[in-house]
């Protein structure tokens, strides 16, 4: 296909972009060019445990770092983002969370009409192939396989009982209408293999003659004729190429790169563009603002019973056993998502819905070197606030498309965020220190009991916590001057240009962000088809 023949150009083949490309090309008359800066695949990506291996591998990951900020002790926090077909879904922790119905009703209430729970629930349903079956809320037969973690471990049973002892129920389907409780994780894993959107959506679509996928093609900017977007300029193999779209360009480069591409194209805040020598083509002050992420704080314990922790089994001879277990039974260490157990809990009983999420992991890592395990049996429980209030920003800091933008989290700026993180941290200890875990719980070695007062806990969080890898909101959807796209995902004031990825979320969904990002890609296809 020559460039002139494309109806749509999609930039970024990640969670949203791959789903969008696959859905649009179901109509054989529609011709799509899908541009992805990363490679087609990475040999580790299909194994779930690759989460820990690809976290800092530039062959599959943009490996950004945040700007140092006083709120988090002036640290440069690593910001991994997937750089492969499948985007971040090809390197992520495989945890599958839709969020709470209230999240989407909030979006609609903020002016994103057509995005309420009632509107998005059918989209979540059609994208799923949930092993637990169709109960009217969950979906079967969709492209994305969703399965509950099959791994068994007496530590998991003890954690469920510990949750109950602390007053928290067990929930059999947190992706139903009620999220609250301690739960076995649902994952984007099928028979031990990662279901990235490259696997789930692009693989079945790749043979279509109307879908042209170009990898290692880095988009520098969109092409504008006045206020109409007519195509993109991208670099491949050291050559610049211009591709034109007959109908529209859709940016799906994710919450870090999409605002960067808009700014490099001259769309954004004039002061920021001019400071970096970019000619202002269209003033849109909200580009790169409204940035949120989850701040993740961990507590680690030694585990008394070595059989209950993966630390001994994921080293030396144990590793041989785990390899065989994976190869022959698709089980064990290599088949785990980033956390086999989760908890969605309220820090205060009067809350309407959970405000913190915990990830429970049957091993201990040398933080922040995630690929290194401790040489003693351990366990980790981490917490983040589900819907943080603090707002940061992502803006260009150079006119060079290859220079990463400045990522300013502004974590813990809001006092509610500080309070919720400290409360969530205490709740972890409350659960793990309860009686059912007595046979397993050894010493809390990180941070250790000496970190006890609210001030000490907050200080520990400032010095040690990291992102949970869920950047969103930098091209916020809605009406008004503090948004970038309308409820049809069209960039305000520019025709022929939409955004479809996690950058459009007006607020943080309550949980991990892969499922909502795929939902955005699916829904974008509906909106585009509807004209
Ligand atoms: C390490 C890690 C762990 C995570 N764990 C989980 C989890 O367990 N569960 C969960 O629900 N979520 C998880 N997430 C978050 C989730 O994966 C993301 O929210 C989601 O994938 C975002 O989708 P997206 O479409 O917005 O962007 P992405 O999936 O990141 O896709 C953006 C794509 O655009 C490409 N791109 C960027 N710039 C350009 C350019 N200039 N030209 C061309 N292409 C470009 C990128 O290479 C990428 O392929 C994790 C993320 C990471 C990084």
C-alpha cells in the first residue's frame, strides 16, 4: 500500500493502539497504517515473569526517568514504558483490573458523555474471554483472555484468613460490580503465556491486507495544514518519511509520548513550546497537564517456611525445577503475574468504595533492582492509593523527539494522598501481623519495625516508594479549557486528529490501567466508525 491509500494512521501499537487497529480493520474497506517505534517482539515477553526482566531492558522499554522532586526525596524514579508491538501490555505485570463502576460515572459526570459505567461495561464485556464465564457482567469470546492465577500456596490461604481476621472479606470476582475484598488476581495470561495486545489483537489481524504495521518507526510529529491534521512524519532506519491519512490520525503513544508528540507538533502551551524553539501552531494549554500515577510503597518480611516463598525456588537448582514446571505444566514462578493476590480495601469504614489496593507477592526482591531476589525466603506486600489527588505534568524539555520529556509526578503533594498512603501502609502491617500468618511471618526486614510513627512512615514512603507504572491523564478528555480531547476523543480545535490511550483518562481508574487502556482503544473504534 502506498501512503496515500491509508484512511487512518495510528501512532503506537500498545494496549489501546493495537486494539484500535484490529477493530478498525475488521472492515475490509478501511485501510490502516499502524506505526510502532519498538520492535515486533522480544524473546522474553511471552513468559509472564518477563515483567521483572524487561523492567529495565531498553530492547523492549523506553526506560524513562522522572525529574527529581522534593516530595520524593529528589530521586529520579524509573519510569518503564513498553516499546514493542503490544506496548506496555507486552512488558507489564499482567494484572487485570477493570476499575470501579464509579470511576467511569465520574468521567461522565465531569463531562465525558458516553463514558459512564453503563456505556463502558459492554465494551469491557466484548473485549474479554474470561475463564470464569459470563454472568451478565463479565464477557466470554472476546480477544483478550483473562484467567485467575492457578498457583497454589499455603501462604495465599493464610493471607485470605489474615484478611478475614482483620475484617476484610474474600471476593470471588473483583471485576464484577463490587471490587472490595482480598482476591486471587485475574490476569491477561492464557495457559501460561502473556496475552499482550500484540497477541490478543494484532496476531489474528496481521494477515489482513488492509492493515499495514510498520515497526521501528518513530513518529516525530503530526503534519498540520492550518488546523487540519493530514498525516505524520516518522523516522525509520535513519530516514524521515511522511505518511498521509485520508481521514484521521490517531495518537496512541501512551501518556508519556502522546503529549510529547503533540508538543513537538506545535500543539500545547505556548510558553513551553517557545522555550524549546517549537513554533506554536495551536494553543492547547492542557497538553501534558493533569498527570497522575500510582505511588507504590512496599513492606517485606522474611518467611519462616521456605516452601511458602519463591525465593529459594527461583535460584540455583530450584530454578531448574521451576523451569521444568513451567515447560511441562505452565505453572510455577515463571507463570506468575506481578502479584498473585490483591486486596481492594477502604482505609476508613465510612468510604463508599475501596481507596487503596494491595499487591501480595510470595517472594522478596532487592528494591529497586527488581530482577534480583533475596537469598532468603521472603514475601512482599505493596500498597497504593487507588485515586490519587496530586497532579503532575509531562512536557518536552528539548525539540529533539529522542530526548525524553520531563516527567514530574508531584506525588504526595495533596495531604489526602499522604494520609491515605500512611493508612494503607499500616493496614498491610495489621493484616500480616494477624494470627493466621504466625506460621509464616518472619522478621519485617524492610523497612523494619523502627519505622513506626506517621511521620516515619511518610518519610520512608518519600524515600523509597516508586511508581506502579500507571501514568494517565496528560491529554485529558472532557469539555473546557483544562482538557485536550472531547468525548469523541477529537483534539480540541484540530480536525482529523484524535487521541486514544491512557492519556485521555480524566481521572485515575481504581486499579491497574491496562484493561481501561484497551477499553479506550475498543471504544475509539466505535466512535471513529460512527463518524
Ligand atoms: C512495567 C509495567 C508494569 C505494568 N503492570 C500492569 C499490570 O500488571 N496491570 C495493568 O493493568 N497495567 C499495568 N501496567 C500499565 C499498563 O500496561 C498501561 O497503563 C497500558 O499498557 C497503557 O496503554 P497505552 O495504550 O496508553 O500505552 P502503551 O501500551 O504504553 O503503548 C504506547 C505505544 O506507543 C509506542 N510509541 C511511543 N512513542 C512513539 C512514537 N513517537 N512513535 C511510534 N510509537 C510510539 C510505544 O512504543 C508503545 O508501544 C504496567 C506498565 C508497565 C510499564
